[in-house]
């Protein structure tokens, strides 16, 4: 049997296993071992499994994942989200749709110290949703804002998805984190503008909140010192600010986790139970991510033997569509896959195949990382597998899936416009990393 036929059978088997609800990491590992064993031999295949597993769990670079996940767990369980929401609400809550704007702002701040879209969506379903409902916001709008705001966790540093992309493609994770700042801020701004336009064109749809006195606004700002300090310390160390030591991404993760723990304990927001819950949460999530990573690396060896990446590169570049035509085709593929697959699995499965195409076409790998993560974000809020939507539904029991998807649809349109802007203006993603290199 030819290598092409083996590769096709491998992909068919992989998607069949995923449809049978076999965990993605296990499915990729199983297909990878079987395919590699068929083409190379069973003894090399079994040796590869042991080597890949040991190398992955002991690699210093991969330590960035559990460290940032632990930081996010400490931040989530210490309740910093409430202070962020209260401070944002003090300044914009009185505007039409102001609570929605405050939710987006608070989601951005929380994502910048948490790094998880799902955790951001879950947290603000408990923090912001009751407040919006109390002031008379429609269910669809309230849940839609939280679902969209949650996606900021995938873009703003420290992003676990960006870290995994950096590991797979051997790109500088620090540069990827810095590259996500301007697109992340652009996302926040465009979400807020979307809410403003909804309020402007449908004034009866969104209510106004009460005006907060300036004294209370400044008190609210004082309460967000912890997340601001944590963000500045972690990102400042990555960026190499003059008053901070320079960190590698793994060191930044360790510093962030330690900083979140110390702040939580000193402010008495983290007790013994919450610390243990945070450790357990981070361990479980890390184990899930590493299982997918190991499975993907094993599957990657199988793809290398079949020369699938090179053949896909030849196929796409031979279509005569030009660089941006091929890029458009890839993005459409990701948009379709985003409706069917988990974001992390999609990155790990497809990037090893698509990345050589991008390099061959001459695109910047850091910019492409931002583009892919942004496209993956859309999968978090589009039917039928929108992960953020499922998370919100699990927290807010009295809302239907159709209501949430209806509320999030304006923000999906906003994301498509933002994606077009970033494709047209790559400088938005690569300007800050270029400046970092200059320093």
C-alpha cells in the first residue's frame, strides 16, 4: 500500500475515532503508532512512544503550560474578577449597554492574567450575568457578551493556545505573547463598539445603569492593584522593561503562578481549600493538554514518514491561487473545523501540516500564529461545538443554546471584520515583537 493511501486511511480512522468520542490525544496517538508501525516497524514505533512521552513531560520549554495554567487557577479562585468588573462598571455602567461594555473590559483584564477562554467565560457567567439580568438586559445579549468576552483569553497573553502554537512551530513564545497584545486590545475595542452600535440602533433593547460617583470610581480603581501588578510583572519581564529582570516564558509562568499565590494568600482570598482546588484544577488541565500534545507528536511522526506536510504544500501552492488565495483557503478550512472541533485539538492537529505551507508562501510565522488563534477563537462561539457557549449553559441553567448563539452572532460578525483587518495589516501583530527584538 502506498504512503498516500496509508495517510488517507490514517485521517479517516482519526476522525472516525473522534466521532466515537475517543479523546483527541488518545485517537491521534493510536493512529500515529499504528500507521508508523505499519510503515517502519513495530519495534521503532514502540520505542518512539516511550521517547516522545518522556521527552515531552521532561522538556523545560513545555513547563510554560502547567505554570500558566496554575497561575490562571490561582487567579480564578481568588476572585479577582469581581474587582475588575466593579471597576469597569463604575466608569461605563451608566451608558446604554454599559454593563456589557464593562463585562468586555473586565473579561480582557481577567484574560490577561488567566490565559484561558473557558475559565474567563465560566467566571463572568457567575459574576456579570446576574448583574446584567438585574438591570433588565435580555438573556441573549448578556450571554452573548460573556461568550465573546471569554474568547479574549485565547489572544491576550499569557495565552495557553499561543504557547502550544509556539512549541509546535518552534517559535519564540515571548514574541507570540507580545504579538497578541494589540490584536487583543483591538478585539476589546471592536466588541465595545459593537455593543455601542446595538444600543444606538436599538435604544429600547439595552437599558442604562445608574451613574457612579467619581469617588467610588477611584475606589474601584484602587481595588484592581493585584491583577494590574501581576500582569505588569509577568509581561514586563517577558518584554524586558528596565525595572524588571528579563524572563523566559517558562520563568514568567513560574513567577506569575508564585505571584498569584502570594497575592491570594496575603489578601486572604486563597485559603487552604482554594489552594488545593487550584492545584488539582491545574494538574487535571495540564494532564489533558499534555495527553493531546503527546498524541499529536506521535501522529506528527506518522505524517513525517508519509511526507504529508510536503505533499500538502505542493498541492496548495500548485493551485495557482497566489499566497493570499491559499491563505484564504486555509482560513476557511479553520472556520469550518472550528464548528466541529475543540480549539486546542484543532491547533495541534493541523498546524504541523499547514505551517510548512505558510513558510513556503513567505508569511511571517508570528503573524500567522495570531491569525490562526483568532480564527480558532471563532470556533469557541460558533455552533454546534462552541465551547464557551457550553460553559455558559452549564453555569446559567435557565438559558437555551439557541438564545446564546443568537446573542453572540453580532460578535461573530465583528470577529470576521477583525480577521480581515489583521490579514490586511500584518503590522498590527508584528510591530510590538519587532520593537522587542530591537531592545
